[in-house]
C-alpha cells in the first residue's frame, strides 16, 4: 500500500469523525482533563525545578553553605565568608544578608519595604546586567561608606512608574538620604525578590559567626561542583579553631548547584502533585481505551465485511488511528487551555514564588509535553481499539455478538477496564481523604492563643529617628497610648514576634553551670499576653515598672518551666548569652504554651523579656533580623480599624511606615496553608478520577444493557420483575467497582506511606479516610449504573422481540 492510499484513508476517517462529533467530543473532553492536570503541574515543575536560573552560564553558579548533618543546612557566617578569598576553582563570590524591613519616606505616605544588604560581588557573580545604572562600588560597600541603593524592578515600576531617569535621585531610607545608583532587571530572583538592595558593608576583620549570609560563587571554566565542595570544606576546616568549632561540633561545608538549591524546598510537594496528575492521566488512558474499544466493537461488522473483501489489517485499523490522532491533537489543545485557566486561578492561592506574575505560564517544553502526552495516549488507546478491530477479531465479533453490540468477550474486556479505573480512582480518593482528615485535625488543635478580633502590622522604628533603646521605648509607649485611645480598642501591644509562624532563636544559659541552649525569645510590651489571650498560669505580667534601670525580669512558657525547672520556675534565673555583660533575669511569671511553629509542631520553650529593658546592643542586634509587630484587640470587625491604625501611626510618627496590616487570623490560616493546598489539589485530582471512573462504568453498563435488550425482554415476558432486572444490572456494576476497590485500597495503603510526611495524627490506614473512599466510590458506582438499570427494567418484551 502506498502513502497516497494511507493518506486517503486517514482523510476519510477524519471527515467521518467530524460528521458525527459526539464520540470525538466525549473522547476529547476525557483526554483534556488528564492533559490539563499534567500540563498545569508540569508547568510548575518546569518553572520551579527544571528551568535554569535566569543568569548567564547558570551551571557554573553554586551556593556555599554548611551542614551539621541530617539535612540541617544553613548559610555561612560573615567570619567564614571573609576566609573565602582566592578559593581554588572559583572566579568570584557574592553574598546577601537576611532580608530586613526599612522605612522609605518621600513622595507620599512612608512605606515599610524589604531590603537585602548585599555586597558588591553579588551582582557580578550572578552575571546580572542592570536595567539602569550600576552596581555598588568598593567605596560604598565598606563600613561607613557612601550611601547607595539599587531598586528592585517591581519597586521601581510601583514607586517611579518605570522612569528611566530615576538614577541619581534620592530615597530617604531610615531617615538617611540615599542616592539611587541602579535598577535590577525583572528576572532577578533568588529566594524571593527584594524591593531594595543596600550595601552589605562587612568589616574586614569581622568576628560575626552568625550564619546569616547567603553566599553564591561562580566556578571557573571546567571546574565542577564536587571540586568546589572539597575546596570550600578544606579551606574552612583549616580555620576551625578560629571559627570556634569544637572537635565534636564541626559542620561539613558544601557547594550545591544554584538551580537545585532554588527548587529544593518545593520539589517534595510538586513531585506528589505530579504523581497524582500522572495517575489521572493513566486513568484517562484507561477510559479512552474503553471508549475506543466500544467504538471498535461498534464497527466490528463493517471491519469483518472489509476483511472478507480483502482489506489488510492496516487498512482496517486506519479509522481508529485517524480518530486517535484527531482526539490527541484536540485533547492536547483543550488540555493546555484548561491548564492555563487553572494556573491563572492558582496565582491567588499558590505560593507567589511558584508562579510570579511577571512569568509566562508556559514555556516551549510544556507545549511539547502536552502534545507528546496527548498524541501518545490517544495513539495507544487507538491501537487498542485497532487491535480489537483486526480481521480475525472482527469475524469472531460478527459470529459471537448480536447485530446490535459486542460479544461477551468484549464486554468482559470493557469491565476489566472499569475495574482498573476504580482501582486508580481509589488511590487518589484515599490520598485526598487522608489529607483532608489530617487538615481537619490540624484545625482543631489549640494553638494556645486567640486570634479572633486581633489586627496586626509590622513596623521598624527608623534608626535615624530612634537611635537607641530609650528612643524606641518612648515611641512604643506613645504609639500604644494612641492606639488604646481609639474607641473599640480593648488592648494593644508590641512584640518582636507574633505567636504564630514567627521565630527568633537566642542563646540562653540556665543557671551558672549549665550549657547554653538556643531557644525561642520574644521582647514584648506590657499587656501583650492579654492582647493575644495567652493565659498567665503563675506569677505576674510585665508592667510599666519593668523598664531600664529596674530589676531585669523574664516570663517563661510552661514548656520552658517543665523542661528546665520541673514546672517550678518562679524566682529562678536565666541569662541571655549575647555578650560579656548580660545581666541575670529573674523569672516572675509563667504563661500557657503557644504553638509558635504551627499546629503540627510541638510547643517550644519560650523566654519573654520586657521590651523596655532591652539594652542598646541587644536592640541593635535585633533590628538586623526582625521588625516590631503591633497587635490590637478590638470589639467588632477588626478590618474596620485598619485605616484608624494608619492614622494613629501617622499622628505619632509621621515618617514611620508600616507593612502587612492584616488580621491575625490570616496568619493562623497561613500556618496550615500548605496542608490545605495539598488537600485541595489532590482532592481536585480525586474528583476528576471519580468522574472518569463513573463515566467509564456508565458507558460500559449502558452498552451492555443495550446489547442485551432482547434477553431482558424475554426475561420480562417470562415474569421477571423490573426490580429484579434492575438489581442484576446494578449488582454487576457494583461488583466491578468492588473489585477495583479491593485492589485500589491495597495499593492506596502502600502508596499513602509516601504521604506520611504531609499528615498530622493520621495513619496510612486511617479507618475514617478509607471508609469515606469506599462510600464515595459506592455512591459513584450506584449513580453510574442506575440509569442503564432503569432502561433494563423498562424494556418492553414486544419491542425487544420485534427488533429481532
């Protein structure tokens, strides 16, 4: 057979399919669901994990860090960073400090924005070409050097409307007039995107050993990540004594590819989503194969006649192949449209770093993946149908089947596919049920405080306006007095950390002869515990008498009291190990435990100190890492107090900005946002799987009932009751679902062990989750078989016999 005949057969098949679009439409929709799910998740995987960083020669960029074992990675310290000059195999290194909040004034209401202190080596190491202006100079990147700022692209667009003449203008940052020297490109991205870059200005002889520097290196041509890893470890291990590492506490220093580092945090959950999407695609393949089987069986008489007239197997299979290619192309196109819509909706609740608003939804690889998967699945399903339509099978179908439908062999094959669909749907439904039950338990956990009715916002008293602890204390007192004066405000407080999703570890010594422990620390104003409704279990609260010059005091959590003092902590002492002259703090109160890290984590021991008793040194250190948080407990709707809070701050401190004005309940919701996202997305996959399994069972049952109408008519004529006929159809469908359930539950219990890291107080064989799965599939099977069963029960004996 020449190519012309093949193309002619294909064109005829496509024209025949378009004249009867019902089958093509159903098959296309089925395939589009699977392709859409896979394309959406693959687009996220490609953007976050597979796409290289947007810098020249990204394969030569590595992150330098230290590892204490068991995956406990951290950044480097400034002292360690200063020892990396002329590292073998490294062309250049650059770093940035942890982000901090700074006040920006001028040209409207003051703002609190995010700044990254970065050294002059960061942008050249990455290979960043600025949109306008230049990088920091060596003069600007030294202690006491000239002020300078590089604007983030989004901040430049928002604040200056993308004005290209912005370089040379000044911003007032924390009370200091700062010249703008450059603008970052829109593609600049590491662990998020900054509003501003400021000079890091590390002292050449720094002794700072806090691991707060993200360090990036560019490898020399031909050097490898493994070689850089070894060179880094050798260099810093040689200075172990200088860096203060004991013999039993030496970390390993390592270099990892920047590309792998950027997507590492998201990969576990993305891999779970992609596995679920592939499961849906496999279910679509089974469903589409079932449709193709029904289509091939419907053409079996025609195929048998063509085979008898001498048509080859290839010619007989061409109609199925042509339909498969048409369905594959249409399904891939529709699936991409569904994926694009899902990702646009997902921007509102997916993590912003997963899908930045300035990023394209799809790259070329996503299009290629979608069409390859669509055409591949459709061709595989069509080949299955073509196999059933081959000459020998068609003749057998002609002999064994009735004139109106398939033989018993075809019906058994169709039902086998239904069992496979039910098993796949069970795996996804069980996973969704486990995650939902876990989320339900998380939401019932007592966090130790009451977020209802609390409005919070961030602020960072500008060092230029509030240079020392006394000035910050005066500002804090005036702000709290002004906020409490607002009608409807029950209480107000300031704290370095909110009681959820916020942390600050500081070294604390309990007594004189014990080792130093790193634990959670908060500096708070009086009434902070009342504002958050944290119970005071023993002793007293902080009051206005706890200020500079008075006895240094502390309040600890119940977990702290249990762990270090057997529950009896009042009157005991502790000391912050932040310098040689730190005073001992007498414990005057014990509060209830607060789940600082979220409902899924254990309660940590927490130390609270009065905000008014912070020394200038401690306050200066804290300002580098965390802002202050204001909290207001109100009567009525807290959102109605938002503008009144802004007005109160403007009245007290006209040049002070604030950020993240929100309800504390949002932070509580964010603490379980990851689990909620997992449950919703896998629930959507499970819903699609349940729909596909139901459609597959319905189609097989409907065809089986239609082909047995003569049998049902004869049975009705012999006295079979309609209810008995219905029960026979429903029982057959539910047996298929039941067998799929047994297979699927066994697979689900094994597969659900992969979910254990995402579950809270829920085991892989959770009875409630598995029971809900069984109930959902039972209802779906019942609904899928009830309509065909009604048709069987209503079959007229005379009409059935007349049709023969």
